[in-house]
């Protein structure tokens, strides 16, 4: 089973959650089902949009989308959501969030390594 997590940016904001919380119940239900499919490994509605970001298309209403990146084979990071109408901007926002995620992860690993080295010297 793939773990699905929401991304908190460097300022503690969660663009995916903000988008999701604004959906009506019928759409939120469809998005939740889509996330269960992602977690189960179903990739039939997924398309890469560039720079490590993918889009899950939900054929309902104005064409809802979920944007995410994969961190390894077992972890999906939710970056945002939207509709076909705002697709280009939503993709750019997701790419920026994914880039930030990777940089924050890299920085955290460097800090952990430095801390480990300091602890070994003591």
C-alpha cells in the first residue's frame, strides 16, 4: 500500500488541504475515492505533468485534478488540487511546491548528518 501525505510548505501552509476543505461533499467524496485508488497503486487516471509532478484526473464536474509527487515507490506527497480551468497555474504551483519539498528534504538530511557527526565526535 502506498502512503499518501499532504505537503506542508516552508511556511506551514497546506495548499492541498486548503483546496480540499473548499470542496462540496460530493466532490470531496470523489477526491477521497481517488486518493484511495492512488494508495492502492491504481495509476489509470494519472499523467506526468513535468519535473516529477503528476496529475490525477477526476472526470466529474469541471474536471477536478489532484497534483502530487512520488518520493520513492511507497510515498505520495499531495501538492494541491484544482480544475481544468486553472490547470496551467495549478501545475506551475505544484511544480514549485515539489521543488521546495525536495530542497527541504535535502536540507533536513544534511542537518541530520551533521548532527550525527557531531555526536560521534563527543
